[in-house]
């Protein structure tokens, strides 16, 4: 009777679940939150709550999730925040009531499972045996890159599906089946156009590798490659309704275009890190409080942290050198591949191209990790194709290299050897190299699997709970901080009790992030759905650049894309009515008074100069070139504009200054009333975006970005009924591209099946 065995996919699920369980267990036992690092606790958790708010508003009243009012002064949620939220796994949990500290555990497990099963599917399509496929799945799922990128969960979601994308390329090469490839292009564009841009460039190299592997030469390759590019374009067109608004938004953002034109990095660290990345579990030593972390991180002039993540276990590191010791023709090809990858990694100008013509980054190296694993799979399948003696020697050489490399990096980077205070962490992995080499050379596959599992347990454990920066917060504190001003909308309802007229007012709130949020982040107002004055927003609106020009010191916080408005004049400009501070802290407004204590803990001040949404302006007008931050007291009386708009705006100004007598904002709509004696020019505290359409008494008005990137427009004499509607800029064009893509796909399907 044939002995029953566990199916390979089931074994992958069991092993990955077991490793994840051991990774999560210390957090459960100690009451720590599985919040991996600063970004997860300051941006991802709050963004998740903002997504939950937007989706539930869509459910309850049909408000499409286009504009969010709680991200700084407001943000094009659809075009900018879907950069984070086109995350397949988020949508399983936004409809639940789970706090982020619990939802992220489940999502992380699902991401690891998806990564492992995707790679397993890739291996099985290549007809590798079950044990080979399981080993490949574990190496990819717990590679240094994936372990580290779990700190940035929306990136991790993209990468977990990456093997399926390359599988779809293989299906085209082998069977000329295009539709799975079209779907994967569409799906990955939705998931992260940013990372898929890098993958798209890398696909050129992968296609050549797989074609040559399948057919042995390049005959007919260009013709089929052009057909595949056509399929790629169909996938892009299908994703147009999301990708076009996203791309137009990010192109207007000042973070794009900071590309490097250099041929050399300003430090030796990135060169050494790349050189040693294949055999160094970088996720274990990077982003730690230990000094050794500085040896594995390079901070570019534009604050892009670079760390090289190529490690995918000792077995991968031991076998990759074999690729350069094979038959002459194959050896030459592999060396060319390695030379190309190295050139794009180590020449900043080329690396900048891989990073979307922005600051150099090693983020695209996950494609290299995938390629190395894919290239060594034949040797795992048939150990006889490798030189066993060389494998054994390589195991010992790499063990020695890992033990010595931190000292070499410190020496060559001219660092004191005291920087190696976390050196023992790397020594944990030294024995795995000779063990993997030994069991591989003796074709002991069970022992090899055990070694790999133990190695992945060590890597994931030391990278997560073993790193004190990844276990700083208790679950209790994490959940409490997210609702420190009460459950969602509680504070908003409370402020309505301070003045019945607030129901017809548009107002924001200054929250002292040190007194209230303990300085832990600038995004907690998203959790509580409070219209605040701060945000950590890497995809901020382009008009925010003008806001920063009003007073950089009192708008920008600890990074160029973190904001906390503390200038009292700007607070008044943007309709801040209340401030929540420490009980004995002074009033942050120029002219204010304490009106209450919230929860008997925090002082609440009212701004006596408060402006209800907006007002008309007198004849004073300055360009940004004529303005400097010392003039901030003038921003509520004078127009600050771009030079090209000055003449047109000046012709619209009157000497009358009148505030809106009523105002409200909800979802994608703003409504206000303004009564004037003369025609004039009004500025409302709504961030300028090309997606806003403004009518006054039913007549559409031209919108100007003024006074720190706010919306300015002409108003009529008498009563002005102001209506504003928001639709993401580029959405209409994106929808037409999607329709075009669907039509082309339908024609392709018709002719394909007819043939």
C-alpha cells in the first residue's frame, strides 16, 4: 500500500504558519504589539483607520472615497492614498472591528503564506519536485527583503504576488498563453505602480533568461517579446482608472525628480553592503538601535535609506557561486547577468533609473533575490549538476566571510570597532553555511529542509521581536493611543456641544502631539477622524509645497514629508477654531481663551480670530518671491500668489473683507454662503487640487492656488452660494483608458480563441 504524504502546498502552509507562529509568540506572551517600527505605528495603522472610515462612509451614504478631510488639511484620498491601500489584504479587515494591532498579525501571516504559495506554484509550473518547491518557497517567503518589508505592509503585499507575475511570463514563453499575464500586469499595477515600474524594467532581463533556458538560443525571441509588450500595455490600460490619477498626483509631488546624476556614492558603505548582501541576513542588523546598524544603512542626500537585501538563506548563498562555474556558454551568460545587475546597483545614475528617476534605492533588488533563487532551483532539484567539493568549500568560505565582513566594513568605512556591538547576531548564522553545504552535497533533503526552517526561524525572530525597535509598544498602549481622545468621532461630537453654531461652521483643531499623543506620531487624528493640522504623508498634495513656503520651521516636522502646523497665523488661515493642549500649557493661538477641559485632562482653547472656512480679501497682494515667513501675520489679510497669477487676481480684489456666514464639508462636497457688498476675491481653507470644481451661484469659477496652496476664486456682489465638488484629476481619462483596454482585451480574446 502506497504511503500517503502531505501535499506540497499543505506542507508550505504548515511550515510557514509554524515559523510565523514562533515569530508572533513572544509578542503574545509579553503583551507587546506586533507593530514593526516607526512607520507602521505612525502612518500605516492610522492610514488603515482612515481607509476604514472612507469605506464605511461609502457603505452608509454612498460617498465615493475621493477626498479625505483628516490628512493634514485634506487630501486626494483616491489618487494619493490608494498608493497605500491597493493592498489586497487590507480589505479583508476594514469591514471588521479588529484594532490594527490585531489585524496586522493576521495580514502578516496571510502575506507570508501568499509569498510561499506563489513561489511554490512557480516551482511546480517548472516541474520541480515537491521538496525542491517547498525549499524554494521557504527561501523566498523568509528572504531578508520580505522579512524587512513586512514593516511596510503595502509593499509586502505586492512582493508576495511577485512569483505569480514571473510565472505568467513563463506561461507566455512556453505556451503563448497571454491572459494570465495581462491579469497579473493589471493586478500589480493596481497593487503598487511604484514597485511594478521596477519589476517592469527587470522583466527584460528575466525574459531573456527564461527564453534562453527554454529554447537554448535567442531565435524568435524579439518577435514574441513584442507581443508580450502588447499584452503588458493591455494590462496597463485596464488599470488606467486607478493608475492614471495616481501617476498624475505623484508627478506633481516634490519628492519625484530628486534623481542622482552621479556615478559614485558618497560613501563606501553601499558598495560593501551590496558586495556582502547575498550571505548577510541584513534584516537582522539593519534598523536597530545597535550601532552595527550604521554599517548596513546608507542615508542618501535626499534621505532615502539604502540597505541591500539579497539574502535568501545559506543554501541560496552557497549555490549562487556555482552559476559562474558551469559550462562555458552558461557561465558567460550568468556573468553578463551579474555584471548588469551590479552596474545598476552600484552606479547611482543607473540605480536612479530603476527607482523611477528618483533618489537611488535598493528596493528593486527583490527581483534579483527572486532571480537568484530561480536560477539555483535546477541544482536543488538535481544536486549532481553542482560541483560538490566546491559547494563544501563555499560553505566554509561564506561562514568565514560572514564572521569577518562586519570588521572589514567597519575598517573600510573608517568606523571605530565599538560599532560592532550587535556583532553576535550575525554569528548565529555562521554555522548554517557549512551545514547547508554538507547536507546538499550528501543529498540529504530532509536534513536540508530542517536546516532551512531553523535558519528562517532565527532570521524572522531576530529581525522582529529580537530587534528592540520592533517591540517598543505594548498592545495596551497601542490600542489606547489610537483612541486617546475617544472612539472615532467622539471628539467631533463633543466640540458641537461647545457652541450650537458649530453645526454651520467649518473648523479644524490643533492637537498638541507632545502633550496629547506623547510625541509618538503625527497621524493619530486619522484614527479619531479629527480634522487636525498634522500628518505624516509621503504622498502629500503638491499644493502643500506652497503651505510649507509660508513658514517651513513651523509647518514641517522631523522629515520633509511630515507636517505639524504650529504657526498661529497659519492656524487662523486654515480655520483652526479649537486647540487641545496639556492642562497647564499656554494658548497656542495669538488671540484665544480656554473654554473647557476635555476628559478632565486636556485644556481646550478657542481661537477668537477664527475664520469660518474662508473670507474675501482686500487689495494687498504679494507673490511668493516677495513674501518671507516673517510676514506671516499678513496671510489672513493679503493674497500670496504665484507670479503668473498676480495680475489676474489683482483685478478681482476689492477692499471688502467678509467671512462665510455658513459652511459645511462632507466627503467630496463643500457648501458655503458668503454675502458681499461688492464683487471680490475669496480664499477658502480647502487645499488646492486640480480635481476641485467650484461654482458661485451656479456659475463655474476659475480656481487659483493662493495663500499656502488654498483655493481662491472670484465672488459676486450680494449673496454667494458657493458649491465645491471633488473628482480626482485624471480619473475621467483613466476610465477611458480602462474602457479602451477592455475593448482591446475582448478583441484579443476573440481572435485568440478563433485561432
